[in-house]
């Protein structure tokens, strides 16, 4: 979409990013969880203070997609934290979300292409991510990039455990 601007997040973006992240997670997955589990997860992961700390962390990279100054997508790239041993210099896509109004419009592709460029510029040898077992749309998207299934883990939302697939893309 030509009206989308992409840029790195700054501390000033923390509040808007937190609201967008909580909203898109809830819209995508909120129906899966008891309200208390969802509330606990959102509080633990998406508060404005948490986003500000992550934005300030030199190991974490946030790229925002904005339309008319409003967040319509973001990608968080950072240190590898998944429970599968790996060698080399891995990085992990922790989050990649786009607003429903821009799904299918190339925003996710632009964010992924940016994440790949950032990973390569940092010398990463592989890029990893975790995707919910029933998120077919996201899996199809990652398949197009050549990610491969490497295992699975429990992704905790409050006291609820989801089965997430762990995928890897080797970077040349």
C-alpha cells in the first residue's frame, strides 16, 4: 500500500504500540481464552511500560507500519528465546501483526522483508518464529518465505497452554 509509512519505533510510540498490540492479539486470539487468562497475558506482555523497555533495548528491533500516523502493523525482532537448541547466530521474530484493514495488502510482506534485512545486517545465520498450530494464514505466509517446521512448544496465555509450531529460516 502506497499510503503506508514504515519506520523504527521510538519510546514515544510505546503507548500506541501497546494498545495496537493488545487489540490485534485480542482480535486474533482472544476468543480462545478465559477472560482472566487473556487479561493476565495482556498485562504481562503489552503494557506501555513494557513496550517502552523493549523499544529501548538494543537487542530488540520494532518496525512499525503507519497509515496517517496510526499504527496498522508491526514486527518485533529480537534475541532467540525458543526452547530448541540451535547453533550459529539466531534471531527470533517475536511478533508480526497487521490490522485487518491491511491484511492482504502487502504490509506483512514489507514488515517481513524488513525483518530479514535487519537479521542479515546483524549477522544472523537463522531466523526463528513460533506460530499457533491452527493459524493457517500465518503458516502459509511463512511457508512462502521458506520457513521450515522444527518442533513445537507450549505458548502460555495466562494458565492456558497453546500448541505453537517452531519454524526456522536459514539465512544465506
